[in-house]
């Protein structure tokens, strides 16, 4: 897929250009997993992540470039701004409760490609930390800034 394709929305996060394919755009990328001549990293895994993220309006799945390679980025909307996160199912160290999905700014690779990685990380770490939905203790080991739980 070419970067001028109408199925791509262009946006800028932390002074890095990113591309958000539409649902039809993602399908085209699954058929031919190349963006601007660059291979997508692990298309089968990305397909699962994109499908999961599409369930939540606060999450955005994007693609971008760093070191002449395509990278997958997960973004969370907070107060009409987008922040880099890594989406997973965090487990509370205190009670063992597992969120359905959660987002952490604590994975270093998510900042690759930002004009200033340190400033991007500080911006994302400025988001408020969340507590476990079950025991209400702060999720500290895996800092969580967004989550979905079964009872929500």
C-alpha cells in the first residue's frame, strides 16, 4: 500500500508521522503486508492486535517508520490527544485480578520513531495511573493508564 492511499489516515504523534488504515485498508494490508514498500512486522500477530483494539473506541492501531522499518503502534485517546501505549491484559500483583485489556506506557519500543523519545515517554507517563478494578490498589509494577474489565 502506498502512503497516499485514501484508506490511510495520516496523523502526527510526538512529531512522528503515523498512518491509520481504515477497516478496508487493514484488509488490504493483510492480503499484501507491505506499506510503502516495507514489510509489516509479524502480520498474523498484528491482525489479532488490530482486531482486539478495534473493539475499543479509545484505542487506535497505527503504523509508522523508524530505522527504515515499519513499526506497529498502539495509541490511547485521552482528553482528545493520542498517547503511545502497549496494550495487554495486566494482572494485579496484589490480588491477581486480570483486566480484559489494559494499556501501559512502560514499554520502550513504543517510542521508537518519536522525534524526541525521552519527551514522548515523559508525555505518556504524565497520564494518571490507574488502580486494580478488584482490590483498588495502584497498578505499579506494570503502570496502567487505561483498562477494561469484565464488570464494565
